[in-house]
C-alpha cells in the first residue's frame, strides 16, 4: 500500500480540474488554506504530499462523476483514479461530497465488479456521510443493476457506517424498501441488522410481522430474524404473540467489513492522541448528539464537525418539530425543567449509547421503565464491548478510550443504580481469560454491578475465575477484589431494600433466592479471605479490607432488612483478634457489637413472632457468635483466653503446654493492656499517669486506673472498643470492677 | 539441609515452551528475564526447554525442580500437541501442585486456533491451574511474572501453612461440590 501510494504521487498531471474544488478545499484540515495559495509558499514535503493527494482525489471524483456517460472506460485510467480514492480514503477519509459520486458509480453496475468492490471498500468517511448519497444508493439497489455481491457489500458498509450518516429521516422513510429485501436469502441477515437499527414503533405493522413469521417458518429459527422479531415484540407485544428465547448471546455476526479498522485509523490520524476526544466523548450536552450518535463520537474527529452542519442540524430539527410535532429533539434537551415539560414527547436517540453520558436522558430512562429501551441499550453496548474488547488486543492504541468507555458504563450503572446485563455478559466472557492487569480498576468496578442472578452463573463465571486470579495475584489486587465484592454485596442489598419498599414480588428473585445468593457471596469471601490471610502472612492491610467487608455483613438484618447473618470464619476472626494493629482490633470490636445488636433484634422479633418467621437464623449462628464472644472477652478482658475459648479452631491450650513456653504473665498477654495492638496505648497511658516511673509497671493499671485507662482508650478514638465493652461486658459493680466481667449473649 | 536458611535456598522453575516459528522462544526468554528481575527473597533458576524429556546426560547436575510451567500458544495447535506429548514424561508426583499451564497470546483472540475450552480441559485432566496472559504486553508480562513467582514460592514450601497440594486444590474449579 505504502509503495503504491508513493510511486503514484509524484506523477501528478499538471492539469487540474476545478469542478469540485471549492467543496473539497473546505473539507481539508481547518478548511482555510486553499491549494493554490499553499502551492505558492514553500511547504514541507508532507503538506505537498497532502495537496497532491487532494488534487488526485478531486480528479478521481470528477472522473467518476462522468464515467457514467463514458462508453468504454479505459482500464488503466479507472485503476489510477481508483488508487487515488483508496489511498486518500485510508489516509484521511473521504469528504462528504465524495460519497454520492462514488456510490453512484459503485451501485450502477457500469464498471466491473472488482472496481465496484474496491470503491465500496474505500468508502471511509472523514467526517459525515450525507443522507442523500445513501438514499441515491438505495435507489440504485432497488433497480438491481449491480450484482448480489455488491449489494451485500453495500449493506455491510451501511451497517458499519450507520452512525456516520448525518440525518436519518429519509432513510427511515425507506423502511419498506429495506424490508422488501428480506426475501433475498443472502441479504436477509444484513437487512435484518439494518432494520434492527432503523425500526421504530410506527414501523411495526401486522403485515410485516406476518412476513417475518413466514420467513422464520421457511428458514428456521435464525438469530437475526429472532432479533428483529423480539424488537417488534417489544414495541407491539400484543401483535407478536409467538414466544422467543429470552436471552440471546449475539444477535448479529459482526459484519466483518474492512471499514472499521480503517475508520478508527483515519480518526486517530485526523485527530491525534485521544485525550482530546475524551472531552467530546463524555460531553453531556453536545448539540448534535441526536444525529451524531455516541459511538460515532468515539470515532468521528471532533474538529471535523463544521459549524455550518450544526446550524443545518438545528434548522432541520426545528423543521421536524414544527412539521410532525411528535417528538422533542433530544439535542435541545438541556435542563431538568425542559425534561419535565417534554417528558411525554421525548424520543430516544436512534443510537442508545448517547444516553449513557446524558444525565437527563438517564433520568428519563429510569422513569419510563420501557423494556425496549434497555434492549436497545444492551444490544448496542454488547456490540461495543464485544467488538472493542480492547483490553486483550495487543498493539491497541485505544486502551485509554476503552477504559473510559468502561468507566462511563460504570457511572451510568451507578446513576441508575442497576447493573446492565450487557456488562455482565462482557465480564463473564472476559474474566476467565483475564490476566488481572489490563483495565484492572475498570473491570473490578463493573464487577460491583453484576446483577443478582442465579448462583450457578455467578459461581462459574465470577467466583471461579476471580478466585484463581485472587490467589496468585499481589496483595493489592486482593484488596481491590475484596473492595469490589463489598460494593457488589451492598448493591445487592440496596436493590433488595428498594424492592421490599415497593413491595414488588418480582418473578425471578424471591427472597429466599436472594438470601441464598447473598449467603454464597459472603461464604465465598470468607473462604478466600482465610486463604489470603495465610498467603499474605496476616497482613494488616489485607485484614483491613476483609473487616471492611464484614462491616457490611454484620448489619444485613437491621440495615438492609435481610434475614441473614453470617459470622466470619475462624480464619478471619482469630487473625483479627490477635492482630498487631489497633485499627483492626477496634473494627473487630465494632463488628462484634453490630452482630450482637442484629442477633438480639432478630431474637426479639422471633419471640414476638412479628415478621419474617419463615427465616429463622440457625442456631449455629448464635452458637458461633457465643464462641467468638467468649474468646474475645477472655482475651481482652478477663485474661482467660487460653482456658475459656471453646471454639474448635480457637486459642484453648493446655496449661502444661503453655508452661513450656516459659512466658511470664501468660494469661494477661492479650488483655487490653498487654495486647500487642494495645501496647502503645498502655505505654503512653503509663507515661501520663506516672511520668517519673520508667520501669513501665503495667500492673499499675487496675482498679480505678483501669477505668481511667478505658476512658483514655475511648478518647484515643477506639469507639469500636467502647461500644463493644459497653454492650457485651457487664461490669459487676462499680466497686468490684477489677478484671471480672461476664458475657451476656 | 536446605530448609531453614532462607538465603541459601535455591528454587528452580522449569519453564517449558514448544519450539515453533516466530517470536515465541523470544517471549519465553523475556518472561524468564522478567521473573528474574522480580524482587524476591530467594534465588530462582530457570530452565528453558522446548519439549520433554530433558536430555539425560546432565541429570545428576540438575537441581530439584519446583514448578513446571507449560506454555501453550493459543495461536498454534502444534504447541498444544507438543505440550500434550511432553506431559507424558512428567513424574506423577508433579501433578500434586507443581505443574501449571500458561496460555499465551490471549491478546490476539481473533487469530486463536485453539479453543480455550480444550486448554481448560487439559488443566482439569491434569489437576493443574491454567493461567491466561499476553506476554507481548510489558505490563501483563510483569503481572504474569509476579503471579508465577508467587506460585513458585508456594510450590517450594516458602509460605508457612500452604503446601503446593493445598494451593492447587484451591485453584481448582469447585464444580464437583
């Protein structure tokens, strides 16, 4: 390709035809330097090349404009112009004016098929494609002058560049024409795809449904037909009565045209590095958002949108508004009051992607609750995630863009407070092959919005691959996973609370189903946490994230109204109890306090038989709580941990064995004075109460000083310890408050 | 004699890679280099081979092998076949947690010629974990190297309380229960 281009450019004929010149020079970068002027100045070789290229494109277009009338076009002349078009297209993309001419040639069938194919393959837009040119092309299609292969290629092209077409009103008017092409067996899948993109509610007519059903009967269950039918069904459920499979993995095969990569490359070249595009990409109130759909913005150079177009756009849309008086153009939607005033006549943009970045439309979306909107969004998003799955593509310069796309999807999920099933599918496909490195934070954030679904799915596609990565990856990865699983749990619980408030008995998630799945998640985290603490040598940092997760778990009953409480496994509890760090110990105390509050409330409810009787906490939960509380009070307060601990994996040890360790004051060693996590406080406290004593006689902390010490600890921010001691340890009496305490539970 | 003195412990990883056209041997070498650059508290010897069995003449000089990594290039059916034939020469005791499969080239999913399913089945059949990565990307290579070093540490018994066997049972998919 390179070679061909360079060999051709020097041999430019001097004679320049000026027919199309004005249009073309405006299209080029900035549109200000016209070619004659620039030739006067001495320019760099590069610019020269561009100019030459432009000239040869002009010639080519002018040639192809006339070739219709030519009796017998010379082969080598055609080839020369063809090459000019192709090289410009691949380099800069074609200007809007070029499309009509070239489509006319390609579809009129005057030239050989190879030429037509090459022409169609070169149709890479630099900015937009005028609707008129497409309409003309479709009219050629209808007189079927061109071969079947060219028809097919044209449809593939149309699907790929659909978002680049500047208006679509007339295209919509051609719906019936496209529909008639369904009868062609070869074209059918692509026509279906195109119709899927074009279909609006008013297009769904009984006779079309009949035709589709007849086709389905003739050709069998084809995924493309099903896709179209399911869209019809969403628009008019009363008319499409057949049952369709609920969830389809992919409706349409990628049209695999040669254009996509070229378009991306052209855009990259015209636009330079991507940060610039992000502004446009995430811009919320782009006035052209309706016509220029979102994924087109991913692809279209920001600078190439010239203002005239915008004006036209505006005028046109106003025109439509007055003319049809049906829908309020979304590009005019700027404020919330506008949304409220026009909410009855809003129409979603034809490409749903633009919704993601527009908070007003997201508001609208969450309020209309229209299935078809979600279907369209998921369809679009699924395609994006599947095709642009760039985390796993080597040499991909668009990783940043893909990341920000994932980020946008995540933000939209947060906004709507619900997960997208398209993202879920993406994760399920991605996670088993994921290396845990590419787009790490984005992928893990999406994990937190996986919708609550059947456990077998979650286990197979989420837990299993995640566990493998978790065990082999760094401590930071482990913490990130725990963090996003905590968010996942919270999102599930929040959704549940909302559902309960609305008292919607949704078909697929019953309360017991929810309880089971949540329980599995908590158990899973318990298991991997136990292993992780072992692998990471009881890292304080890791423990912090684990306890953070249990901070949500311990309050599920009271805060989220879920009849479920699960204690942390011993592999988490004991490392936390014996941790070297006061933050974790304090958090453990707080968690145990919350468990206690929840369990007590549950017991009371159970006794008064008020509600949720079908879900009783198992005795095991109470038993486990009691075992833990005995161990904890024994450790921190009564200095009897080694004797009283009754948990099978606990600290209970034989006296003889203990004496062999030859540690003095063994019994005290984990109470709030001697505990490694508390030692810092007790030393500081001793320094304060007897500044002269340098022997650090910890035995001084008893009686009244014990109380002082507690007060001191509370002022140091150990609030968790405070609520724990105040709730779980009943002090015998103010007088005999030495080290006695007993447990109530 | 080796245990207990951490500085003297020599761990060995044997990395296996089928030989075929392209940069794959190069990738194998680059991964090995990345592993050696990792910060760790033990020495690592890496033995690269294209297939098994290893030549027998230097058997007595070869250090104990702690982990066998079979590299499978997802783009080449031959690499899978090569690994499958080589597996026959691995002592059964290695499958108690000292073997793993490293699938490379995931970054070019479009030119995959091996189904990931086939590799996963291989992993299940040999009770060994399967890791996926793209060694051509610097970042992923480093991340993969770190993962392998972690596994190596476990396989060599460096993490108290976690044996190679217990670890590999954690890595297995728990479909059966």
